[in-house]
């Protein structure tokens, strides 16, 4: 990968990681489900006017929109509204990798490889460390909601794989159409009209910039750049960069929000990231070890 393209990949994971800080700041001014509704509404319009609908069934688009919009981001925003710190949220949601593997195995009937068992054990140990240290900044409810968000993300991964090779930006935009109505209804039912009015009244330019950043920076730029890189380099070259998302998430939260990084958090991060890295990088390491003379 060239230096310029490496920097592009780094920019994407930096956006995805520090996005958790942006979410936390916006949730100080706006209820979580209202913010989620705005996030997906801005992802739809005006981009949908310029991007043709992907050649996939409407049911696939609807399933992806519901799983990612309501399941992943809806639950994640609720969790981050006082139930889990941004840094830990960026770490826990990465367990979607193992949920995705589990779902794919159930659908295909395959079994876990030994290295995947070890990787899963490491990540599970990291989550156990977080469970043992839930406090005011991270509650059991927040942890459960984030794990459910990761599960929903995994379901979205399975659905998007079934869509086949498509323009991922157009896919995200058109599927977001199906996320907006249920999020709006949940917002109205659970947060109420007075909270919605107050959210709009208290929203300053920073809140609107955060919502726009969610839609344009996180969704459209992120997916477009990532898909462009995957189209030019092997997946094994690009995807390991995603391991830096929690690094940017925890680092950005510590730097910008003052989130503490005690030893137990660093231990949990090392275990979860170690499991993710082992699962992701093992094929390359195995091939390297199989070379003559190694």
C-alpha cells in the first residue's frame, strides 16, 4: 500500500474511532433516538438524489437499514447516553467480528478453528474485565446494550454479504431510508414530543455539525474510502487497519473528554484487541511460518 493510500486508510479509522467522542458531545444536547433519526435522515438526503438504487432486493435493503439503523446505532446511542464511556463503547462494539463469525458458522454449519477459539477466549476475557469493573461511567445496562449493538452490526454484515458486490455508499444511503421511520417512531414513543422540542431548541451549531459528521464523515466518506481501498488492495492489507478504531476511540475520549485509562481498561483493551488481531492476522502469520527456512 502506498503512503498516500495508507494515510487515507488511517484517516478513515481515525474518523470512525473519534466518532464516539462526537456522539458523546452531541448526546449532551439531544436525546439519543432523536440524534439517531437525524443521523440517518442526513445520510439519505440529499445523497439519494444522486445515487441510483443498488440492484438488490428491497427486503435486503430494509433488513440492513433496520439492523444497522435501529439495532446498531439506536442501541449504541442509548447506551452512550450515560451508560457507557465512549472509549469502552468503541472497544466493545468491535465484538461484532466474533458475532459475525458465529452467525456465518450457524448458517454454513462450519466449526470454529482452534485459533478462533483462542481469539474468542481472549476477547471474552476482555469483556469479563469490563464486567468486573462496571462503575458510574460504565454500567451493566450499557455493556449489554453495546453487545446487542455489536450483534445487530454482525447481522447487518451477514445481510450485506448476501447483497453481493455493490456500491457500498449507495447501499448505505438507500438502506438508511428504512432506518429513519422506525427510529422516528421510537423517538416519539420513548422520548416524547417535549424532549424532541427541547432537543431541537438546545441544539447548537455543534450538535448539527455532529449529526452532519455522522452522516457525511462517518457513513459516506468512511464507506466510500474504505470500499475504494478494498477495490485496489487485498482485504488482508486493508482490514487490519480497523484494529486502530478502538485505539482512536479510547485515545480521543481520553484526550478530548478526559476519560481515564486505568490499568483495567488497558488490560481489557489489550485482551479484546489481541483476540481481534489474532483472528484477523493469523492466516498471514500461518503462511509466514509455513515458508521454508522460517
